[in-house]
C-alpha cells in the first residue's frame, strides 16, 4: 500500500528536500528551519516519539520573530508591491458574522492544546479508538482493520484546532455563503457546535464533510492578515484548501451519498463549487453537479413540498434553484445544453428574506426593493431564465440573430428594472447597505460581470458579417463591464476591507472578454480597454503576492499579458518579444475555452485572426482598412522584403496566430 501523502515534514515538502524523518530532520537542521520542522514534523517522526502528529500550529500566536519566515520571504521576493493601491498594512481583526447559534457562543468540551496533551479535535476519542491498533496500521503499512473506520479517523485527525476552524468558518459566511444560499447559517452553526462536543461514535460524517467544504473554500483566498491570526503561513493555508477539499469529497464517498440521498450532501457539493471554479476544474464541477442533480430528483426537490415545515420548504427551494443556477452558469461558460430546463418545473423562486427571517413555522418575505441575503440569487435566476430562451426545446443554441436580439432586449429591461442596491450611484459608487450585508458589494460585482460577459457571448457570433445592433452591444459591454469593479476597488482602497481577492475569477472573465474583443475587432475604445486590462493584470499579480494560489488568478494574469502583447503585434506592429508557441490559436482556445463559452466558440472567434481568413474576406479589409492605416499599417511594409513567396495568398492560408506574430518581429 502507498505511504501516506505528506509523511515528510512541512519544510521538506515545500522546499522539495528528502526528509530523514528526524525531529528535527537533517535537511531542516542544515537550512536552519528546525522550529518549523518541530511544529510540522513528519508522520514517522511523530510516531517514533510517541506523540500525536502536530498538523497545525498552536494558538495563541507566539511573539513575532524579528526576521520574516523563509516562506514569506520567498513570496515577497517575487515583486515589490508595497506601492500597489490594494496593499493593506494594518491588521484586519476577525469580526465573526456569527459567534454561535442565536448569537450565543458555542460551548466546547475542548481546551487549549498547550495546557493538556490530549485535548482537542476529538483526541480523547481518537486515542481510545486507536490505542489497541498495531503500529503498522497507524503508519499505513498494512490495512488490517475496517477501512471505513480508518477513513473516518483520518478525517477527524485532519481537523484543525477549533479556534482556527472558527476563523475559517466565520470567513466563509462573511464572504462566500450568499453566493449560493444553499447553507442556512443558523442551522449550520447549530450542527457545527454539536460537532465539537460529540463523541466519535456519534459523529455525523455528512456534517463533517460539509465543514471541510466550508473550510476548503475559505482557505482559497484567505488574506495574509487572517493567516497570521491562525498562526499559519499563507502558502500552508493554500495547501490546506486542497487537503480540506479532498477530505470533503472523501466524506461524501464514506457516507455513500448517491445511495443514501440527503440534503446535506447537496449542500456540500454546492459549497465546493467555488473550489472547483477557483482551480479551473470544470470536469469535477460538472461531475459532482450531475450527482447532485440525481440526488435532488431522488429527494423530489423538483416538486412542491407537501409538508408543514416552512423551514424545510424554503431550504428545499434554495437548494433546487442553486442547482439550477449552477447548471445554467455552466451553459454560459462551456456552451453546453442545460441539464435542467426552466420551463419544465414550476417551483417558486426563493423568498426575498434574510436568514434570520426563516423559522420552523414561517418565512418573513420582504419587498424586492429591500436588500436581503437572497436578493443576489433571485436576480441571478431571473437572468438565467431570460437567457434560457436562447435555446430551443432540445437545448440547442439558436443561430437566429433576431432571437438573440430579442433576448438582449429582455436583459436590458431587467437591468433597467434593477432596484437601487444593484445600481451605481450618480457618482459611480456602490450604494451603501447595512453592515450586516458585508458581501453586498462583491455580489453586486459578480452579478454585473455575469450580465455583461454573457452579452459578449451572445453577440460575438454576429460580428462577422457585422450586425450593427450586436456590434453596439459588444462595444457598450466592453466599456462598462468593469464599472462595478472599479467602484469596488475604491472601497477596498479607502476602507481596507477584505474580500476583494475573491473577485479574481470574475475580474479575469470580464477582462478576457474585453481583450479578445479588442484583439479581433480593434474597436474605437481600444485605449480604454487596454487601460482596464492593464489594471486587471496589476491586481491579479497583486493577488498572487498575497499567497493566492487560484489557477484562475495565477494563469489569468499570464493569459491577459500574452493577449495584450498580441494586440500590439497584430495592430501596431510592435517590437514586443515574440510570444511562445502557446500563443497559437489552438492552445489559446484550450486555455480560455472553459470561461469563454466553450473551446469551439473560442476557436471560431479567434479564427478570424488567421491570415487566410483576412485575405479571403473582402469585408474584413473594408471594415479595417481605415483603422489599420491610422495605426501604421501600409502596403509599403511588404516592400523590399526577402522571401516574397511567403506573402502569397496560398501560403497565408496555412498560417496560424504564431506565424502571424513571427512575421512582425
């Protein structure tokens, strides 16, 4: 059987050293990392010293060392972003959204790990359960006991200290929870409080999996100041996100959620959406989405609830429409047919209310001009319902421009009817809401970005031959898609609020739509688009210096830089360094297809940059002749050039984007 992942100490895993499993190990002694090695030793070293693995550092945080740790120094050495307007110098103290159920702090039978050797994370139950097991089982050499029990013990032992888990859970419900509204916070905190008090035999594996999902998403983009409060390095916290996600999916498998259908499993998958989006993993997202839909149909969430519990009815409605929302958003990103059609089910939308408005007997519905925790979900569903008219009864996308224009006009009506809290003020600022709705600016940005990028996707197919209405829509969207982000950015700079880093996915999708439109169409507002994209690149790079390991954020900045370079090469004849082979059309479509509207849509649109397409289509030359001539393009550029045989129409037809860029070097 394979040895346990992560059996080496933490420094050896980070710096790729061969750990000798000492305490401290030899490589850490030579590199003067003994302290970190003792805090995070290898599994074998722990068992050899007859102590429990210290997976997480202790709280409270010790005195800050005079010199930064090796990991922080490594991150900060990449670039100096001290002057970046988004830099936050002061510490952001934890402001938990909930301190417990009904605002009462949850009680716990555990105490400080520093005072009692066996104290937290069900340690007493764990030791009682594993005391009789042979050492070979504990070191994963053989599997001589029930595999389910071993998996359960692994899941329990992977939990952090409760104080650290509290920070992660509160951060999730402060910034992430109301993107989907699938988890009711008061109900969750009740289960979360019981989790830390129950025995191992009474442990609900479904709740444990949900807690791991919540912590995984929270770890994704936790700002460094909160990592310090947890006494953890940012890079270590990012690794925990992957570990917690694996624990969550493992809990789903142990609970056998496909056979034992329950609502908690759907909640867990809903929470993990953000993790899959951040890691650019549409395959896993759609896999679990289909599983979630199957469970939902088995639980008959697509039918009206016949019970008397108002709480159960509202939770079922939220879960069902969260699944529908996720499914339809994937139709936007991947250009696939939806699994669930809006017109086939008549389940009411979630009620416009706050989490505290839901009781077992009633739900207090609020007017739509009052912002609540479900307002974002309701208006997102209205958006998806309108866009569902783009497809026929078989789920196929309509190629009819008139139908696309009709849908766009419905979208414009929706935008014009938005309440005040989803509109910018006259000063182009985000309207103020109660501090209770801390995540309102971020949800406003997500909704606005989703609408504008979808307008890009709808009309791109009708830009050649050009339909004036479609071109004007794309031109308008390219100018205002980042309006809300710019206002949100001002809030972050002035108030030093956390949470902006979680907007990396939406920022990249909006900037990608802008720069590709500029690359292919060369619109008159290219200068503004370039400034917007350069701002997005700077912010994405800054997010990376904050320890963010999201693939969308990290790779997004690189892709935007390459596309800007191609714009300079294609239209300005710039002497920009030659891009690598990944700038070819085929590889570009693979890198942006998951968010552009599918690889086929990206390939068809970028195909317009090919030499053969330009030469064979007279209307392209007519539309661009005046613009290109004003930017330095002239037939004299082709005079007195060696190898004139390469500039024949027949050879151009075989060129791709890489050949086109090489030509201007």
